[in-house]
């Protein structure tokens, strides 16, 4: 099972490590075909589990239960978990971190927002006083064993971004994230101010940050790239398109042989892998 130290080693590799945002077990099953690391996205989880925007609705037991299911199905994938502000209270944050680590999470991201919180790429974010956040962060760091901890600031004023990034780099966190960073120039500024501390960059379609390739991020000294919502937004478009086509065809389903569309056989074969990862050459289900 891949936990904190395995992710930590990958973060220190020469190239930018991509972690793909998944939102449920099915999206993770598809993503596992292509990448060995997941980002358990708060945006995606709020959307899929509650049908609500990412503005603070997530209850920590729901997130812990989701990560437990992920780890059972994907024992060899990195799992970096978005825990928002640690669910407000520092003691709760420590409890959640300990639960996630025992469940098999590889790492967590802890932000410096205060309630009401917002998606990192939304307007109107409010942040805790730096000393208050640092106190929570130190408590979380002291409560972990080998779990990777990413310290995230949602500051938007330029001098405050650099002040907070520098302060976070002075702690024992593994990685620093400035969310919603708006330009390549500011990625370089943050990179310079945090010294040798690993840097994480968050990309979300339609967000405030520039769209950059992994080689471009590597050149700028970015160590980890999380892609928050590629699965969620792709599913949105694909489901909408499929239902429009079903309506256009008066309810006649597509021929999976002619169109190459996914059918019951392909779906079952995909999900069988979530069992066979634990049982070797398990006899497949026939459909």
C-alpha cells in the first residue's frame, strides 16, 4: 500500500508529479488506467456526494469513508486528500489527519481559509490570521506519522501571498501551495521565496491559474501538479451529450459495437480490476 513516504519520494523526483482529481469510485477506476496518483478533490466530492458547490458542506466522516473505499480498491495509488480548513477546529483537523493516515491516505492539503470558505479559484475568499493558521498547522504536523502535509494559502494580495508562502516554507510541511495563482510570473515568485521547499500547483479548467504542461511546470521548479476536476467536468459533458442523443433517437440506445460506446461488458471489466488488484488472477465475471 502506497502511503506518505512513497508519495514523498515521488515529489522529490526530477519531474513534476501529476495527481488526477477524482470524485467517485467510478471516475477513480477510469483514472487508474492512466495515472498512479489521485487527488481527492473537495470540489469533486462536494459535487458528487452532496450535489452542492465547494463552499464548506463536506462533513469529515463522509470524506474519511470515501478515502477508505478508495484505498481498498487502489492499494498502489497515491492518495492526496483535500481536507479544506481541517473542518474548522484544530482538534478536529488533527483527528481527521490521524484517521486518514490509518485509512491509508498518502497526504492531505490544509488551507488557511476561514468560514464561509470558497473554492480556491472563486472570489470572496477570507483567510485566517497567519499565526492562527500556523498554530493549526503545527498541531496537524505533530499529529501525523509519515503522512505528507501540504500547506495551502488562499491569500490574494501580492505582498501577503509572498509573506505567507515564506512563512509556510519555514515549517516542517512537505509542500507549499498558493491556490489561485494567476500567472507564470507569480509561480516563479513563489518558487523563489520558498527556497528548496517543494511547490504544488493546482490547475482547474476555467479557473484563475494559467494552463500549463508538465514540462513547463518542471522548468519552473514545480514539484507536484494537481488537476482538480478533469474527470468531473468530462463526465458532465459526456452525460449531457449522451442524454441529448438518447432524446434525439427517441429513446433508442446506441449500438456499442458500431459506435464503440461503453456497454455493460466494458464497464464490468473495468470494475473487476478493483477486485483483482487484491486477488491476483481472479476469474472474471462473464457478461
